[in-house]
């Protein structure tokens, strides 16, 4: 059995559509027969469950407090995608100390051997918890948009993960694209901001076009894959899922606490 793939979807700032991409990508992978779980890793202001219109009875905060198992938190959405809800309204949960991070290790370990993909929807930015989660994942996918501030933040985010976490390979998804080749232009601009060091590898995984109806889908608690499966955005997301499923990043993951998510999910799945 193949080990589960752990992919952290990240960004230098909020408002780039990261949660939207995570949810729709999960559904696209599930349509291919993959078993997918999303971890909402915004432990203070989680929002993915809000996008699905569901009200979780238990969250990852309850797991970390020893009140339930991770399996008891799972919410099942469209196409069988399962979600581990993050916490809301508890400032003490926003950042995980060493002990609570260790608790997350054991919680995720319960899913070993039962899933094909764990998608981590990070909170965005350079918080210690986000950096640990990005470093722990087997793959990091950064969401990039045409917004100049988002571009600058994405470059700083990648530079920080490289300098402080040793990550050298990144997948990039360009989102909210309005012109055919805009995604490629954003990739070139990002590469120029970061320099052309041979040790840094940026791979353009795909681009998702701007769709003004996405907001309407969210209001109706539907993904774009559900509400408009034949739209350009939905087709691009399905293509992204197929591309990811064919290929994985090949960076070596260092030992120790830094790779716990990949190791614990893989532990029972090989």
C-alpha cells in the first residue's frame, strides 16, 4: 500500500483563496477514488467547516485536550471528503506549544493506513505553528495571486521556509487568474524576486481562473466542483488534482520532530 501524501497548502497572507482551493482540490481527488482528509490547521479561527455549512460537535481542540479521538471529529462532506475541524474562539489554541504539537502527532497517527491524502489548510503567514506544519508536510504548495501584496508576501514566505526550515522545493498554484498566460507571468515574477539559485525549485502545478460565481457557491455551502462542475475553474481544479496525483515533490525530509506528519500518517500505510 502506498504511503499517504501530506500536502500543506500555504500562503504568505490571507485572502488568496487557500481554503477554497483546499476544499475543491480535496473533492477533485476524491472523485478520482482517493481517500482524502483535510486538517483545518487554523486553530484559532478555523473556517473550512463554515464553507461546508456544517457545525462540528468536536474539533481538533477537543482532541488535543484529550476529550475525544481524531476519528470522532471527522465531518464527511461531498464525495466522501473528510474534515478535521480546527478550533474557533480560543486564543490559547491559536499557537501550539511543543507538548500540544506532540498531541497532534498522536492524533494524526490514528489515520495511518486509512487515507491517501492529508491536505493541511494552514492559517497563512509565518506563525511558529504554520512554519512547523509546512516543514512537517511532505510537500508544500503555495497559493499565489495577481495581487502585488500577495506576490511579495509569497516570496517572503518561501524565502523564510527555505532559510529557517530547509525547504528547497515548492509547488505553486496561481489563483484568480484572468488571462491565459497570467499564471506563467506570475511564476516568472516570483522567480525573479527569489533569484535563480539552483537549490531552489519552484514548480507551477497549475492555475485556477477567476470566477465571479465562486462567492455565490460559498453562500450556498457548495464547492465550485458541485455547483458548476463544467466551469473553467472546476476543470482547472480537476486537472490540478490529476497532475498532483501523477507526480510528487522529491525533497528529502530531515529527521526528528520536523517530519512528524509525514511519518505518522505513513507509519501504518506502507
